[in-house]
């Protein structure tokens, strides 16, 4: 099977959560020498309406790759006979798997990013000749150079969306260690998101993705949890590893994590970087160790080699 291009939502989606998707699209487009096509809103609406009615779009030729942010059991314009959907988030209960398989039955192939979701689908009869596990990745533009020194002048940044349990542990640890250099989110400056130290002094603009990663390169510790861990999000019991984990490694951060034991966390080998922390005493011990030992950037770089987008593109080929 050949791909004729990538169907991108960049002309209609502007939320920060889509920016990483567009970076993947750019790298795949260049590597496979296939064009990016991004219809305006009317084009998406017409295509969605046709698919909801079970009509085939008039476009002919080879299928197009299309990132789907969240899987739905019915066809809301996401699955077509000329599309190869790459499912980013899959949170469907088992009762909706038959409907999902029927909705995607016209697709020549379906790519599932979560190993946990892929194994669940295969156990419920997904056709092996069309379904493939293809994990999320870190764009090569963020490749870690272990020989390039990093200025680690921030111990911990309380940003992002870690689990409530981890955040409570971190706040208690900061209160018990007043000498730590910690930054937190605060009021906007000039319309941009900023982080501040605990005295209220502005430290860094984190409004853009590049600014956020620049902040991580300054941080020694990073709090990470998989979706649905302690936060009550409606993930249907699924808890997949997100690219934020890979970003933290590429930025040379020591990780303090909470996550379940499932096929996705085993696929990414999270236990090699931190156990899933269960108590404050364990958190404090691991934080003390992390702050007293240098980061093994060469080990990080070796691990990341198989998780860059270029490596995933090789699997896609």
C-alpha cells in the first residue's frame, strides 16, 4: 500500500495540543516525499457529512494518512475508505469496540498509538492484517546531544498536568526543603504564560512549545504521570504514555512518576527511569537521590534512539 499524502487539520486546529501532531506530519511528509493537504473548514464539513451518510468521497488514488486525536465508536467523519487513521488517544469501553471496528472496516489500515489499546482491540477481534501498533514519538528536531552541557539552574518546575497525588507530594517536599529553586505558573505577562519563583519574580515565558522545552532543559526534576492516573479523567481505564515523557528525557530531567503497570508503560520501559511512586516517603527519597546525582545523558540518548519520529517512520514504511 502506498500513501498519496497526509490529510492535516492545521488549517482549522490551533490548540497547543495539535502543534506536536503537525511536527510529526512535517517529518513524515519530508521522509516519505508525500504532500501535506489541509482543507479549510468547509472541506472538512463536506467530507464529514459524506462519511456520516456512508457516502464515498469522490477523491481517487492511494489513501492518505490522517492523525485522529481521539477515537470514536461511530464514524463522525474520521474514518473513510481512502484514509489511514492514526489513533492518538483511545479511551473506548469494550462495549463500543464492535462499533469502532465496523466504523473503521472501510479503512485500508488503522494505526493505533497505544500498545494497551492495540492489544485490547486484537483480543476483541480486530483484523491483524489491517491493524498495527505504531507508537507516538519525539520529533528528531529535539534530539538529545549527550555531549552538549545543560544549565540546570531550576530544581523543579510545578507546571504541566501531573497527577494530584504527585503534585501534593511535590508541594510537601518543597515546603520541607526551603532551599530549593522552584518555579510555578503565575499570571500572564503581555498575553503570554509565565512561570515565577516562589518569591513572585518572573523567570521564563512558557507560552510557546519551544519556550516550554527551554524551561525543561533548565530543570533537574520532572513530575510525570500517565493520563487517568489519580485525576479522574474519563479514559475508560486506559493509561497510555504520552510524548511528554520523551520530552522530559530529551531535556535531561530526572523523572518522578506515577503510572499503572500495563502494556504501554512496559513498552516504554518506564520502570527503568522511576518506579511508580506510592508514598510521600518514597517520593522524598527518590527526589533526594535525583538531586544529588548527575543525569546519565548518554543512557538517555541511547534509549531515545528508538523513540524518535525517524525511527517510527521506518516502521511506517
